């Protein structure tokens, strides 16, 4: 490498391999002043492992610990992400249901995250309010507005519908003979069963007028063979009334009898009233 030892006039560092193992070699010249009158060449040969073995071991250990820490942190991250995203996804699904005025499904999840819990509580309160609102208006009308992305406005259109009217025979006389609680109980059972039959058939429950019920079919959604459906509903109401009368008889309550009138023909149907308060009804 040097040709002659006298050519070594500064420190050199060289690495070489013997039998596949790396060695570090350093040569340093010493002047006569330092070497007691002689020119010295100091050779140092050390196996690389004497220096690097501990470093390599530490490096391997560090890499292993880093990999373990990365795996653990990844699993923790996935766990925490799911803890956050899962309730958020469920909240999103529930918001979509509420946006489509589908309020029957109850929330089936719980969360320990306070921020999400606050949102969930607000959604539950909103759903309860909408459920109460649903009892005052036709769900089909609201869903139609949502589907068409429209706000309720005054206006009517021509349609052919079948109208249902019913009332209770001698209701005024019966109501005067009952206590307040018994009257509410009796009327609620009667109106509840009749209304369920109408709604189940696809009818629109227009309004209650005391003991009277007004409903119609074929608006806002089309009902195939609506005159036939209305006749079937009327017969079903009278049939259901017989079962109610048996129950009232057992409890010592008066037996309500009802009269039902049906008519099919052209009407004006839509939102009537004022800009502050309107009803979806027919003329």
C-alpha cells in the first residue's frame, strides 16, 4: 500500500477482512522527539466487533423495542379509533333516519365519550320531539316534503280520493254520564283502534272532530283501488268495534256505536290555513 515504510508521514486508517471478519487498522508515525531519538511507526489492529458488537446489539434491541412499541401503538390507535368512529357512524345512520322522518328505530348503543354522548342526547331529544310532532301530522305528508326537499307552503291540487267520516251515536248523552277519566279512557280506546285500522291500510288521518274521525285515501300517496280499500276498512272498524264493546261491557262502561259514511270523488287536496299554521286536508 505504501511502497516503503518511510512514505508513511501521517496517520492512516484502513479496514480489511481476514476470513470474512472485518479488522480496523491504524498506523501513526512518531517523530524522533517523541520516540526518544528513533522514528517509530505505531500499528494498531483491532477486530471491528470489539467496537461494534455492543453497538450492533443495542441497535438490534432498539429496533425490536421500536417494532413492539409500533405494533402496540397501532393496536391502541385502532382500538381508540373504533371507540370514536363506531358511535359516530351509528350517529350518522341515526341522523339519516331522522332526516327521512323514520323515527321507529331506537338507539341501541352507548358511549363513554362525553362529546359524542352530548350529541347523542341531543338526537334522542330531537327524535322524541319529532315523535310527538308525528302524532299531530301525517307522516306521509312530512316524508313527501322531505323527499321533494320542499318546505310546507299553502296550496292545493286536484285529486280523486275516497273520504271516510265516522261518528259515535248519542256521544253527547254518553259523555255527560261518565266521569272525566272514564270518558278519556273510552274515547282513547275507540279512536285508537279505528285510527290504527285506517293508517295500516295506507289512509291519511285528516283530523278528529270530538268523537268523529275524518280520513281519506289516495293522497298524498296513491292507493290502488282506494274505494274498495275504504269499504274494507269500514267493515273492519265495525268488526273491531264488536270486540271493544265486549271489553267495555266487562268493565261496566257504555257501549259505543258508530256510523260510517264513505264517498269517492274529485277534491282539492293540500295545505290550507295560514302561513303560521296549516293543515293538510281536502275540500
